């Protein structure tokens, strides 16, 4: 079975986050409608990250989505720091290149959007979101053995879209863009190769309600400072052998971060991992197992992109001390979304991986000061 790769969505996600911190608006509007409805038609192709996708794909991807959008107007410091982003919810339907093997996808996902250019009759930026998708077809060893990409009806759908809007009237606009989509189940079921597809889209957008004034005052610059945190996370994983049993995995970590600006922090830290699937996998491969082989330790670098109490964190780690004995991986990665309840406690949802191979999702709690 081919290993699950996540390098493409990771690169797209990271590039857009860096753009959100570095972007400069070429122009700004003084007033705006706050609510919009947008409908887009999608037409594109599956991305052949694996040869099996080439063999089974026999049609183009076609889809349609409806977005409900709210435009912020700078009421707080975070809206002004990100030049008044949009957020909303989308209903998305698409075919998947082969009706008999992959079926159709129905997705509901929340999203946010940022603008590189924002004028009364023209905007250009991106929209990104993650939600829950239902696949009408999944792998079945007797009923659908060709579908080795999707092993469950319920999946995670990641969507990233570069969008341009051209005003036709005061309320109606034409919009078009290019979207990248990734669908997989986060290694909660097997198989989990996942599907990536790229679409061009076109549609219309309608603004309703009344216009409101937009604020553009820049917040004061943040003086850099240090923060410290301790986290505990856990999850379940499959062993990529089509067995139904899930194994528990846990992680304890600590890190030191330098908050460089309102929106960004850099850090270093240490991690300790326990993976209960190590013993059965090593025994299955005929490798000698010691109890210490289920434990790993490492050090990591981190980049944190911050929006008020919510942040997105990327970590790049190297195993040091207790090494990864099962597959001899030299490094690990994590991508996580965090929410800070108050000045000391936080929770997180993350995905641990080894370069491009997904390992398992984690739910965590932490204390920081």
C-alpha cells in the first residue's frame, strides 16, 4: 500500500499563511457591505500524486459551492492587523473523476479570507478552510477494491482558493479563481492515500444589507517578549495493515517562544512521545522489540501565526536520544490549531507526521505563561 503523503496541502497552507503576514494592500475601501452570498461552479482535474489515480480517473472534476460571507470592518485590533478579513461557511459538492470508484463528495466547511488588493469594484486574495466531507464511495475489499485512496465515508476536506472579484453593479459581482482541495480521513481509517484536485471556478456574488464605514487605523507595534508552555496531547492511529484496531499514542512537550509581533512568534522546544503500536508493528516485521522502543524524544523549531486567541503552529522536529526504531525516521512534523481560553490555558488540535507520511491526529491541552 502506498504511504499517505501530505506535502502538497502543507506547502499550500504554509505559503498562504506567510503571505497573510507579509502582504501589503495596494488600496483600501472606506465603506463596504458586510454580508455576501456567492455561488461558484468548479471544473478541474485530480492531481496524480499516485499512479493509481491515473489508472482510475476517467473524467474531469465538476462541482458547485455556495458561500455565506461576512466582511469585517476593522472593529478590533486583529481585524485591522489582517486588513479586515472575511469569514463564512461553504456548502461544496463535487464529482471525483470516477463516479463508480470515487463517487461524489459533499462538504460543509468554515473558512476565512484575506485580501491582497481591496478596492470598491475589484478585490484579489485567498480563501482557506477545513471541514467535514461525506464520500458516497469508499474502499471495500469486495465491493470497491479499486478505491485505495478513501477508506471511510466521513473525511476531512481542506480547501484553498485564490479569488478575484470584479464589480458589475453596486451589489452584484463576477468572481473567478483557482482552488486546491485535499480529502482524507487523517489516518483514522484505512486506506488513507487521499485525493487532491485542482479546479478553476467562476460565479457571481451578491451583497445585501447596508454599507458600513471601514476602519484602517494601525495598532501600535508590539514589543517582543518571551513565553513558555507545557503541553499534553493524545490520539489514536492505524498501522496501515487494514486492521480495525486503533492504537493509542501520547506526547508531552515544552517550548520557549519569542513573540516578535502581534501576528507572529518563533520558538524551540522538546518533545517526548509514546506509541503503543510500535510493538505489534516491529513484531510483525520480525524486528527485535525492547520496551524503550515505544518511546521517542526530540527537539523542534516552531513558527506560530496568531489571530487573537487562535493561532496556527508549524513544528519541524528531529529525534534526539530515544530514536524512532520502527522506521528509523530522523525527523517529525506537526501542524496544529490552538485556542487560548485565558492567560494560562490552551487547547489544540494537531496532526503529527514524518515529512510527507501522516502519523496520527492529536487533541491536546496546555499551560503557558
